[in-house]
C-alpha cells in the first residue's frame, strides 16, 4: 500500500501540470486569434474608408491587389460633370 501513494502523487502531479499547460496553450491560441482578427478587421475598415474617401473626390482612382487592378469612379458623380474620362483606353464603367 505504501508503494501506491507515491505513484498516485506522481500521476496527480503530472495531470495537474498537463492541465495547466493545456489551459495556458488554449488561452494563448485564443489571444493570437483575437489579436489577428482585430488586426484584420482594422485593416479592412481602413481600406474601405480609404476607398470611400477617394470615391468622394469624383475622380477615377486605381485599386490593385497583387498584379490585378481596376480603375474605379463613384457612379453618383457621373451627373456632376466633373468626373474624368478613363485614361489609357480603359473601358468606361457603367
């Protein structure tokens, strides 16, 4: 019976260490995910705000990602007469 006590203590200690490490790991993963999601949301919000700001100027402006790009213009500006025509033979937006 005396040999069972040290084994039980060791098992309990290992279980407690494992449990603490598991909780720390899951909290770390939550923190990394939370920070990443907040950074993504902030970047998305900033990008949309910049597009809106440029669109309010009623001028054509380029939007690119990687090697793809398009020229955009605010359609609400078409009736104002101050919208620029597409440059370099770009197709006009409808």
